C-alpha cells in the first residue's frame, strides 16, 4: 500500500497551492525533494511566491520519476521529461511525476507538509483523524547531509607538507 500525502505551498501574500503525492509520502521519501525545493527558494534560484515557485516542485517530481515503464515488466531511464506513453496494457502518462496539482486535501493521506516560502520552513504533520493533524517536525535547515569520508579518502587528502610543526 502506498503512503500518500499532500503538500501545501504558501507565501507572505497568503497565496497557496496544494499538491498530492501518491506514494512515498512518509518523511524519508518526501523530505529530500521538498528540502531541495526550499533550498532553491532560500538561495534565490527560484522566486519566493507561490505562482512562480510551485511549478518547480512539479519539475523536481518529474525528474524524481527517472524511469518509464516500457512493457514486459521493464523500465527505461528517461534522459529528460518525456511525453506520456499509452499502450493497451499500461497508461504511463497518468501522472507527471511525484507531485500532482490538486484542488483539496485528500482523505487518504497519512502526512501533510506545509512549505512556507516567506518563513522558509517545512512543517511536517501526521494525520491523526479526519481533518486532525499532529505536528511532528518544523524544518528550517535544507542542507543536504554530507556523505562520510572513507578512511581511504581521508588518507588520500592528507598532505604532510601542509602541516606546520612548531
């Protein structure tokens, strides 16, 4: 069963757009792309207003779905966003990517994320009942975790001539 969620994007003028994610809606599945989106806002790579920023979430979600079903149980990597493909067995264009624009909060979600473009925060809420949500996290840091260096990488970067011995 898929973990579904909604994402609300808001800004200082109180504009808002709602998106739906059909699967991987739990924080570990959704937050990496939401953090990427918010880091772009923070770094002024994209505008901090809903109408001009929200389309980038769709693009990030489209690239997240980096493969397309080609039939016979096989998937093929997409070099870029491609047009929908339709055959008799599968409709692969029913969804543009991980994030779809929607008109309301869906009744089958398990998580609700609110991205505030003016405060630069992501609020993560767990659904506890009909129209009831419990805030489980508010994120203000969108930096990507740095991979740990292996011992070989540390040794390779070691430059004994750079040491000052006093």
